[in-house]
C-alpha cells in the first residue's frame, strides 16, 4: 500500500471524528469481502520479478490472506509489469515500485518478502531481510557458496524469522516417492542416485552498452565488476548456453539449480535432511567422473554428471526413477495453496510461526551437496568434511573454494 496514501487516510479519519461525521468503514477492512481482516493478513513484497519471480508473485497473489504492497527489480520493464499485475489484482494504484531492495526491507509495514534474483544475491538479501525483521521465501538454489549457509542459518534464528526455501518439487513432486521409501515399498533403501548438471563456467563476454532500463551496478551487487552484456544477465533456466545461470560469478549452473530439487528429494527420501555427508568420494568409470556422498549413518547419495533430470532410488526390492521425463513436470495443485503447496506452506507458517517444510537447516544441508560436488570435481579428488567446523579436513585448496570475494559494500 502506498505509504503516503496511508498517511492521508489517517489524517482524514481524524478530521471526520472532529466534525462529528461517522466513519464509513469498508467491508474489506472487516474481512467481509471474503478475505481475512487486515490484522490476519500477511503483507508481502517481491524482490526479483523476472522469470521465476514472476511466477512466485502470481502464486502469492492467489492467497486471500496475502496483501501484496511492493515490487522490486533492477529492470524497469520487469518492474512495471509486476506493479501493474499487483494494481490490477486490487483495482488500485497502491503498489510501490523500487529498484533498490534495501528500501523494501526498511519498510515497517511489510511482514515478508519473496526473493527470486540471480543466485549470487540470495544470501545477502536473505540476511539483510532477516535483520530488518522480515520473514523470507527464497527461490532455489538458496546459496551460492558453502560459507553462506551457516551465516543464513544464524540470521534466521538470531532475528527469529520464518524462512522457506523455494523448491516446490521436493514438497509437491517427490512426496509420493518419499512416502513409498519410508513405507518400505523399495525394501531397505540406502542409496539414491541424482543426475543433474552441468557446472557453471567462467564468463568472458564482450562489453556492450548498458541499456537505460537496467541498474547494472545493482544487478552485479556482490559479484565481481564486469562489463554489461545481455547474455551475461538474461535468461534463467538455461544452464548450458548464454544466460547468467551458465556463469560461475552468479550461479553454480545446472548442478546447483536442478540439484536443489533432486538432492532435496534424495535427502528427504533417505531421511538425512538434518545431516551433512562426512565423505565426498570422487570416482571415474569409463572416462566418466561421479561422486558418492557418504553419511555418518551409512546412507549414500551418488551423483552423475549427465543432465537427465532423474533421481534413481536403489532398494533391496527394486529400483525406480521417480520422474521419467528429462525435466519433471511441475505439479501445480491448481493454485489452491495451503499446506499442499510450497508458497501456501510459507504463508501458513508466517501466521502460525511454525517451521516450514523447507526450513533453513534442510535447505543448507541440501545445497551443500551440489556445492561439495562442484568443489570435488574442480580439485579432482575425494574430500572429507567436518560438519562441526564447516571445513574440509586437511585440504586448503578445497577450503578456499567454499567462499568467494565480495565487492563492497556487500559483505555478509
């Protein structure tokens, strides 16, 4: 809601009382329009509204208990589309549009934000939002480096916030397979194979003129300075061509993007979401490298590089591919929300203060797997991980790859 307009309404109400004129209270303020009263609503804003953020905004706008008041993006065209969508939903012009996310999280009237920027921004925005008292829904992959994970966990708990990761597939697509794993359908399940990729790569694109409709400095944020090129910042889901997700300054590539889904499903099915592996074993068969993650309880998750989009469960009874399609089809749930959808789960948890399905610890433990894999493939050897110290044992080179340099002033 426009804060200037809110001030005008407050002043107008005082004036009417002074004149002895009875206040006319709209039925929507009492919840008589089919929506909860304002005291029961979740006031939200969106940060990063292209591609996936666009879809997230539409998902949240479907919830009657959500009052959507602000949008933020570094591109004017995307920003205007998101504002117009919100205004059209409510039949007014109250939605505020921002380029700098810091203005959004500094608003006292906002309860929660959803974040769908490029990956290199996620940790910074999550931590800053928590510091400003906001609950956070963050799209996957939630972290870009190992270092970011514990800092995000600390911020969520330090400031008492609700955090939900944004992988709908773990909750909605894989739940039936998980229940069959837990119910003994496959026998004793000790290993699940995940096939996702590729890794991201260095970016050496030629400079182009910066368009007038993008704030390039805020697009780069904590990433190293680089000249503008449309292929550097366009796209989203493409992980093997020219899009920001292809480049290591901004993303871990398909390994972390689809890895957030499939590793999340695997850790859920094996019931190891509260653990991190103690060994990352790099092996090679017929010229193809693959990794085995060994957990303290003996369970294993393996990774193959081909991007088939499959998650293969190996039990004593049989093997199964939960999804036969190269890219699984998203179960939309008809937009009904509630605990059956990842966005509905977040909204309910904001209201009840219960922990969401994709709570922060599970998210960080899931994201550790593709990040570990990337490091092991890079250094080309097996690794041992100390989860208490959050470091590789006796491997300085690998430990250096758990973090990246950040541009000022974007420090965590």
